[in-house]
């Protein structure tokens, strides 16, 4: 399989993981055990953002792009792919901390909603 295709598939996986970390708690309305997978994903996402780390998928993608003959990019996945859609000026430490806290708050609200729905059912 060509390296460029692998890099693109990794970007798709990375994007799906981010969306799962943000909204996957809603799956618990239907499948309560989804929390067993979702809560570690939320924890990882928040820790990466709050600590200012790069997700290990980012250098892996850059390595695949390099092997495919393309240039990689500096910074992290969110800063390269998602922030240009939201914050064209780029990823700052303040934005990164805000995103980490946002993931936590969004999921606290989601799990509060799920808990209330399941309790009243």
C-alpha cells in the first residue's frame, strides 16, 4: 500500500478519534458500555491538549508523508488540519488549553445528560 494512502487513512482515523472523543458519550444512550472505550479516549485527548503534547499519530503521519515523497508539517494535527478551519491564525497554548478544557466540559455535560436519561428510564 502506498505511503501517501496510509497517511491519508491515518488522517481519517485521527479525525474520527477526535470526533469520538468529543461526542462519543452520546453512544452511551444506546450502549452504556461504550463508556469503557470513550472515557479513555476523552482522558487521552484532554491530557494531550492540556499538557501541550503532540499525539503520536502526528509524527507517524509526517513519516508516512516523507516516505511518500511529500513534505510533512510542523506542529500538531489539530493545528494543521482543524484549526485553520476555526482559528486561521494557528494554535496557541491558550487555544490548546481551551480545547482540552472544552473536551472535558462537553463530555461532563454529555455524561450528565446520559446519566439523567438512564436514571429516568
